């Protein structure tokens, strides 16, 4: 992942498409969250360092698995083009 120093967001290098944020996870729960994402087809494409630091905001690719689990609406949306 690459880092954007101004906003403390780390992105999956080379990602293009639509991603949705605001999925806040504790650092302790992060490994299990990643495991569940892999099992269900969700792809974490970005991480935002939370405040306090013990929390991460996961930014997920808005793929078919995302839509099935969360619907088409989101609190925060990111668009990437290559």
C-alpha cells in the first residue's frame, strides 16, 4: 500500500474503481476482520489511521460482495481511475 502523508491513508497500490469507507475496526479485531473479508469476497483497498490510534478505518472495494452485504449506499465514497 502507498501512503498519503497529508491524510494518513494507506491505499492498495494500483487500485482503480469505487471504494467505500467508514468501516471502523479496532487494531485487535483487524486480523479477524481481514479473514472475514477474504472469506466473503470483500477487498480492503485502503486503511485510515484512526484517532485514537487503536482504531483503523477500513476502506472497502465496492464490488458485488460489498453490495450484497452493505447495499449500494455509503457514508464515504472514493473514486479511482488509472
